[in-house]
C-alpha cells in the first residue's frame, strides 16, 4: 500500500488542451457524534497507557479529518505510521525531561541548554512541514514541502533571538555595570521585534505557501508584506478600542445596577457579581474577535495569493463568524466539562472549508506523482506538543 503512493503516476493532459475553469468547494463530511466516538476512545487509551497511545490517537484523528475532507468527490489521505510519531514523542519528551532536570539542579547550564533548544525551533518547524506534507495525499499523489532550513531560520528568526535574549537576561546579573546595558539591549530589541512582527508573519506565510508541492507541481506565492502591516495595524486599533468599549458598556450596566440596588443589599451584591461577570465575558469575546480578525485576514490574503499550477484559491473567512464559533465553542466545552471538544473541532473545520474555494483550470487528474523520501516525525511532534502554527 505504501509503494502505491510513491510509484503511481497519473497521465498528464496535453499542454495544448484548454479546459474551462471550475469552481470547487471542499466539504467536511464528518460529524461531531462520529468523531466523538474516536476521540473518547483516544482519550481513554492515552490515559490508561500513560500517554503511550498518544501517537496512535494522533494518527487516528488526522486520518479521520483527512478522510472526511472531500474535494471534487475525492477525500484526502493521511499516511503516517504511529510508530514514527511515537519515536518522535520519545525524543521530544526526553529532551524536555533533560531540560527540566538541568533547570532544577544546574540552573546556569539548564538555561544555556534551553536557549540552545530554542535555537533549534526553526529547524524543527522545517522538519514538521516536510513530515506532514510527505504523509498527506490526494488522488494517490503525495504532497511535498520544498522549503529549506535557511528559509526556516529567516521566517522563524524570532526563536533564536528569544534564545539570545534569555541568555542576556541570565548573564546580566554576572556582568556588573554591563548588566543594565544587556537588559537595555534586550528591551530595545523587543521593541524592534514588535515593529517587525507583521513582516515576520509575512515571511512565515510565504515560507509555507511558496514551498508546497503537489506531486511534481510546485506552488507559488505572490503576496507582499504591506497588507500584513495593514492587518496588524487595524487589529492593534481594535485592541486599543476593546477596553474603551468594555468600559462604556460596564459603566452603563453598573449605573443601572446601582440605581436598582438602593432598594436592597442582596441586589447590590448581585449587581457587583453581574458587573464582574459581564466585564470578563466582554473582554474575552472582544479579545477573541481581535485574534480571529488576524487569523481570518491573513488566511484570506495568503490563500488568495497562492497558486498550485493551474489551481488558485479564494478564501472568504469572516472574523465575526470565527469569533462567534470560538466563543460559543469555549462555552459549550466548559459547560459540558470537555465532552463537546469533538463537536467544536468539527464545527470549526466545516466552517473554514465552506469558506474556501478552489479554482481549477484543467483536471485534478493532470498532476503527476513523484517518489518522496521518508521523513522523521520529531519536528511534527514538537509542533503539536507546543501548538506551533505551521499553516495546516
């Protein structure tokens, strides 16, 4: 079964053949109830085996979501083996355990070791892209990721810089008069990174969208950094406006409660509790709105400026829809004590796919497969463990 994906070659269309552009919308055909049965078994077995089953649970989950993501009547395939992911768990877990021991018993060496580990993060993200692409397939054709390590360090330079900052902080207490200078350098560098953050996000999107290959067909990314600055500037303005909006609403609510509470102490206590609860709820929702605004705008822009041979994309995610889905999902998960996590994941996946359109000039059968070498799962495991966003 493994070789069929590596050696199967589809007959390409003639270059002179012109076919009309078709508009395809991917769909998610799974359901929350169906995924719940997989999820609850995964959780139970992972707990009973003290985490060992986690690798098999991860593969089952991905295979379910891939198999239920359908484009042009055909599902995607996830082909990784649990054994490779389990070995990745052992390596990542062993490294984290070593860091914990060193930080507890030899703090200075532990800090240096931790800083060195942070410097390796771009390489791990590079490996994560390669692993996930290599074991993803559609119509018997595998994906590939052709980005290099140099590009990863350019796109994710924030991690090595953070490692240098942590070392400077550690050394500042041993540098005497120069310690203050070291701290000042870190602070100035931090402000510079904050200013350059939209550009770093652009580099990361370009690194992913510009290096994804389907069989022999390479992708391209025509986006620019300017729109990313616009997205983050508007989100910053919205973030500043959040406390003002919340303050006005809470002030009006508190004034109303105060006038009502004059008739009784119980109403006063209830009013104070209601004011605090309202403040937390509004702040949470508006913070989620800002977060989802950034995600929606960068997602739409990045996919809208990506191309895979004769395939282009249109994404129309709306921040308010995503914010409501995230907010209501959190409430549902909280009230159900976590049992609605599968429903929440399926709901979000279905919405994102429904807002994505694939424009195809030709035939999906025109892509030619290639042999793709095996990849280790350490990077993919680390990305999942630390919840790093790699664009999938």
